[in-house]
């Protein structure tokens, strides 16, 4: 009977685990627009596996993304402090998390201040002012300085104002605190016995199950990995030492986000080659003492190298932005790369830049990219939008009107759901930022605490959305039952014949449908909004100036591609410009369902219409340019990229030229009606009616229209760039 009970408990636990896993993967799948994975086929289908995951950029979201793609049940080591929280602890226990007690979570502040009385003669002796060491501190406790700048184990307590630590604190920040006038505050943390935690881990691994661990110790938002803790290596070596036939595999797992704190952003999870536990290190671990510590350090280095193969690590944010810009400008023979392949290409760019950053050619391209990025920031556009500006004013005007029409269609479809969910967007944004400020104040490794925002957005939305839909459904029932005379339509009368429960459920279903429709169609509307600005710039500034930026991008792209193709084989011998997609590997993407496909179909129809419209305009312009009448008023043709010169790296001919104050003043004076009339004139090939009918009342609009038809030498009046 006892054995049967154990089996029933195990099955029930797995059922609860699977239900909650399915729930959380659906929730996180809604938060992200796209989640791609690479090399999931490398995960062993059977036997014990330890997933070592980094960087820990998204707090409680990171484990769920692993659960979405691991294809096996994974049980995570979770801070015991989090497991003690009601909400998080409940879900942690349902997912069979293993609690880990951390010393920093048990630390408490003590009275008085401490200092080093003689830094050189007695560096391990700590003295105190108004301290009570004999009452508040015990031998074996850990003495911790503010902001975790230094810590040491208490070796002996000599009096209330004097104690001895096991080793001196050599960190510069720690020495500054301990030698400053007046001393420094401090905390003590009790020794934590982790035997129960290790026993639970060994038990799971001996059963052939999977363990997930974040070796950095906590979440953060830095661009590089934090130093790895030795806990993962101790578990792996200890479990293998206790069971030589275990066959444990370590799977390095990298998480890479595109704006991790933003709703409907993108993410990529990358699985590395499984690592075996070396037998020689297991033997050294069994010896104990210094040999054991050396074995843990050596294995930790192996694991860290494996993580570097699946993560993006740069010393600062500016370097990461530079690498990403170079990757976007690189043009392989095969242009269609998936999101997972783009991440792998970025990883290779980081390695190449680290090796060759001091080369003169790389330094020159770095300066040119900085100038190019400055121009993008000035124009308020992104790199992928530059090619959109390589059109004439007539084509830009037509595309502008076309996309505005599609924006209205998409916006109208998304409007109802956006309105009913507006309180969710406002409340989650305010509360998540407040939680981020609190997390930043309590952390020493976070930069902006962006790693906690997504978690709190999801948690708050899980409470607020059902509450709002309940309120809307109740209001719908009240409205149907007490509808005024003017609202007594046939639909309302038919709905009023339904039961109250049925009306409530239908209102809930309608609110959910409207919300999800707004989600996917709203994304398409946002994409259209982003694409309108380059067209607007072409209409206002003129294609002559936007063409310079496009040509600068093309030259920069050609030179980066040439340099990468030259240096790539020196780092990656298998490098080939014609098989770049095969070298980067395949990746699978998690897509949404029918509504998302419908929105994509709308977007494809819009693009097809654009292509037909552009072909019609180009053919019309071509016929005009070949006619005798158009030859006299023909505009100076836009020069494309130079084709007669050899493709060699060169300095940019297009320096950053912001418009003059006079230009900006005149642009600001143009009214919306004058701008719309100019767009209409550009599309139809006619003059601006408002400009032609005015008697000097709209001088700016007349000058705007005149500039559109004038020669480059005559354009200094309005669009003169220094």
C-alpha cells in the first residue's frame, strides 16, 4: 500500500507540474512576439541533465522560456526567500522547485561600526565602535560590508569591540570603507547548511531527471555575464563522485533578448553542446581539500567556456550596439536569416571584434559607423528604414498615403481591444517601474533593474486582466437587462432572452477576442507607423539628401562585408559567404495562431499593393521623362551607388550635415493642410492648389512646392544643408 501511495503521489505531482507548466508557457508566449530556439536537438532525451543557464536577464521569465523548449521536465533551484513568498512560492512548489537558502537573504545589520586599526600589521583584526560582537556575532558567521564589496568568515571573537576574520579583505572598495574616518556599517549572515539542498539535487539526478540552475546567482541587466558561482560544479562533481555510473550531462543554455522588458518583444534560447563530467576531475574532487577546490575551479572554467559559445558578452552597452550595427550592415550572399541565426551571427561578430578591434581598418569602420549612427538618431529612423528613403517624392507620397490608409484599417480593428485594455498598460507600466527602482536600490550588480520589469508586468496583468474582464462582463449584463429605449435594437432584444450567466460568459469571450485581435493587429499598425517617418522625411527634406544617407549606408555595408569576408576565415575556417545560413544553423520559432496569421495576411496584401503601386508610378515617371515636354523640366536624376569604381574601403564622403535654423523654422511654419496638399501634388504630379491660390498668405507652403520642382542650385532657399 505504501508503494502504491508513493506512485500515486508522484503521478499527481507530475500532473500538477504539467498543468502549471502549460499555463505559464502560454502566458509568457503571449508576452513575447517571437521566441526562437537553436540546437534543441542536442538535449539528451534520457538520463540526468543539468541545464546551466545564463545570462539571467529576466528574473522569473527565464525559467519559463527554458520550459517552453527543453522538451523535458526541468526542476529549478530557487532562492528560499522567493519560495517563502505566497504567490511565487505557490507556483514554485507546483513546479517542484528546489529551495536554496542564500546567506545574503539571511543577513542582518548589527550595531556600531567597524574599521581596520592596523591595515598592514594586523589585516585580519577588525575593531569596532559601539559594537557588541559577543552578543550579535558568532564564530563561523560571515561578516559582510555594504554593497557586497567585501566579506569574510569570523574566525574568533576577542571582545565586544575586537574580532578576527579568517582572511584579509583585499578588495580596494572594502579597504576604503574599513579605513575611512568613523568606520563602516556591516552585516552578519549565519552559516547555511546546504546538505538538504544537495541531497535533493542528487536524488533528482539519480532518478534521471533534469535540473535547471542560474550560476550567476541572481538576475541582472548587464551586457556581460556575472562571475559564475561554484555551486553547479559542486553538484555535478559531487553527484558523479557518489554515483560513478550516473552519466550526467551539462547543457550550457544561453538566453538572448531583444528588449527583454518590453511587451511583445523577441527572444532566442540557444542550447550548447552537452558537456560530460571529466573522470579525472571527479577523482580530484574525491581527494578533498585543495584538490577538491582545484577540480571545482577547473570544471567551472569548462562550463564558462561552454556558456560563452551560446551567449552575447560585451564589456559595455556601446560595444554591443556597435556590434549589432555591424551585423545589420553585413550583407552575406544569402540574405534571409532567421532571428536565431542573427543572434549566432552577432556572437561571431563579437568574437571577431574582440580579436581584431585594434586593426586600422576596423578602427576606421568603427568611426564611420559612429557617424552613420549619429545621423540615424538625428533623423529619428532606424537602419532598416534607410532603404525606404531611396525613392523619389512622387513614389514617397503615394506610399505615404497608401500606408496611412492601411494604418487606419489596422488601427480600427485594434481600437476596441486597445481601449478596454488601456488600464492594464498604464497600471503595469507604473508598478513595474516602481518595483524596478526598489530592486535597483537593493542591488549592487543591476544597472537599471530592467530584469524585473517583465516579471512584474506579467504578474500584475494576471490579476488585473481577469478583474477588468469581470467588471466589463457585469456591466454588459446590466446594460442588456436595463437597456434604455434608444438601445433596444434587434440584437439587444435577442441577447436579452439569454440567461444572465450566458450573457456574462459571452461578454468575457468577446472581451478576450477583442484583446487578442488588438494584440496582433496592433503590432502591424505599430510597424506601419514606424515605416511612415522615412517617407515623411523624403517628402519634406527631398530625395537628394536622403539619397546621400542611403549611399553612405551602401558604401559602409560594402566595406564591412568585404572586411568580414577577408577576416572571417581566419577565425572560422569553415567560413563561406555562400553558405552562411548553413553555418549558423537552423532555429525554430514559436508563432501565434490563427489571428496572428490573419494579421500577417493583411500585411502581405498591403505589401503586394505597394509593389503594384510603385511599379505604376515608376512606369508613369519613366514615360514622362522620355516625352519632349518633360525633358525641359526634368529633375536632376538621383545618382545611385558608384559602379565604375573598384570596391575598396574608403572614408565616407558624406559628413553629418544638420539643417540650418532657417530650414527648421520654415519647416515648422508649414501647416498640416499645406503638407497634405503637397503630398497630393506629389502623388498626382500636379502643383499644390493651396499654394497656387494664395496671395502670399502661405509663403512657406509656396516655397515648399517651388522647392519640390526646382533644380539643386535653386534649393538653397529652404533646404540648404551646411
